[in-house]
C-alpha cells in the first residue's frame, strides 16, 4: 500500500486546501453554502482523492483517483476565476492561487503518466 504523505503532489493539494480555507473566510455570509462551500469541497477533494487512491490495491484504481483529483483541481480553477470576477479575491491572490492549482494539475498529470 502506498503512503499518500510521501507524494509531493499530495502536499501541494493540502497547501492549496489550506489557502482556500483561509481566503474563503473573507467571503460574504451569503456564500456560506454557495461558492465558499463549493470551493472548499473542490480544494479538499484534490488531496483526499490522492490519499484514497493510495489506499487502493491496484495501479488502475490509484490512477482513477488521481484523475478524479485532477478534475477537482479544474473545478477549483474555475471557482477561482469566479471569485476574482465577483471581487471576493483580488487579482494578486487569484494569480498566486491559480498558479499553484495549475502546478498541481501538472504534477497530477505527471504522476498519472508514471502509474
């Protein structure tokens, strides 16, 4: 069985999740069960699917969970655009977080290709 903590891409996903939780604390109360919740779920889905995939027996199952994680990263990428356009996050924060999400997506893709 693989240990998810040994994967740099899991660390990247965890860092993104922490950043999303920090930034979404500032969102309007009206977004509590809207965009704020959706962003948080998409963010924590990235490292949690990597972790779950590590607990699976086969490479094929691991790869499937990596692909799900990649989909969550793409979903988060859109939520960041929406948050910027709604002026919930500023341009600098958007750029920094978007860069991290895209770096993580590339890392997931590289791992998928290795499995």
